C-alpha cells in the first residue's frame, strides 16, 4: 500500500510598504444630513486641559457620543475628548469663549493654547476626500466625517502638547546630567531632584492610555468606507512617526529618571555609612575615655 503525502503549497504575499488604506478611495456611504451647511469652514483643535469630564456638560445639544460632539449656539460644532482636546468646526469667537469657560469647571490640569492645530474644510461632492494643500476636502459635512476629522486633529494637537512637555523636561534634565559628568555630584537640592524625577515619570505616563494615538477610531468599524479618508489624514498629520519619536524621547526620560534615583540612593547610602562609622568611632572614644578615667 502506497502512502501519498500531500505537500501544501505556501503562498507568500509581501507586506506592503505603505499603510493599509492610504491609496483607497472612500467608498460611498449612506447619505446623512450635513450638520454644517457651509461649503467652506474652519476647524481648530486645542488642548484646554490634561483631563476633562465630558459627561458633566449640560446645556448643549448632543449630536454624537464617540467622540462626544455637541452643537453650539450659533451653529458651530465642538468635539470633546477626555484627554483634554477640543475640536471646533465653524465656531465663532463668542462660541469658543463660552465653551471654554464652561469646560473650565469640568477640567483638571493645565492645557496649552500654543498647540492649536488649524485647517480649512472644503465640501465638494465630486472631489476626492483627504488633505489637499491647506485644505481638507470632504464630500459631505455630515456627522461621521466631522467626527473622523476631529479624531485626527485631536490626536495631532495632543502629540504637539506632549512634544512641548517632553522638550521642557529634557531642558530640566540636562543640567543634572552635566553635574554628573563634571564632578559626579548634584548642585541641586534633594527636593529639586525628586521633583525633576517626578516630572520625568509623569511625562512617561501622559501619553500611555490617554489618546490611543495608534488605535483606529471606533466609528471605522461600523463605517469602513471612511478608512481611506482616515489613512490620508493620518499620513498628513504624521501620527505614527510623531508617536514613535515621542515614545523614544519618553524612554530616554525614563532611563534618566532611573539613573537619577540610583545615584541619589548611592549618595544617601554613602552618607549613611559615613554617619554610622562616625557614631561607632565616637562610641569607641567614649568607651576608652571611661575606661582610662577610672
């Protein structure tokens, strides 16, 4: 009896060099009523705080919950994120000021108005969707597309906020590293060293678990036709590259904080050993003095 061994043919598909969806056309979605009637309007994203309780807001008409999106008094739209970002569409200065004043009661931690991201949205049914120079073109100013743009712009402004924070933390750590390189000692006080270490540890934890920069928005799972638009926006704002660069900086800060802690521990143990030696020496001297005095 002849045994026949079947060999399975291996099919190898090379991994594409570009991110999936970058060159896909946006599929036709079911028509949704536009939430902004203008064919051209502005969009801006700012970091108003480090943490925000969006569920506590009242007095605004809610039009979406993932992300949380509300309608403003004069027709503008605002998307709010728990990690402190706010994205405004077609909002007047008065609407912006009123919203920020309302959010102040439900926010914690200092924001950074200097990290604002701005864009101009153009609506054209026949245009290809995605970034085009200074504009972002979409086929319809409906809720889903504005939510997707808000997701990308909020992540971009959050990365800018963290990049500025990381640069500031690097400026703080440089003098400490210079002290160690020159004479192996710190010129700063122990309390200042502990404060610097705490800031470095906070810098490492700020990005983790806050915005999910590399996570796909939840609305793409139910609306895969928007994947092409999201991939083009993600590439335009360089979310992957910026997140990787920031992660390397935070890793360096983490190693620096560990080095500072170990160095402080070494100096503390050395001083403790010196103090114990002095106490033993004084006790011996007192013992000898008492012995010979009698």
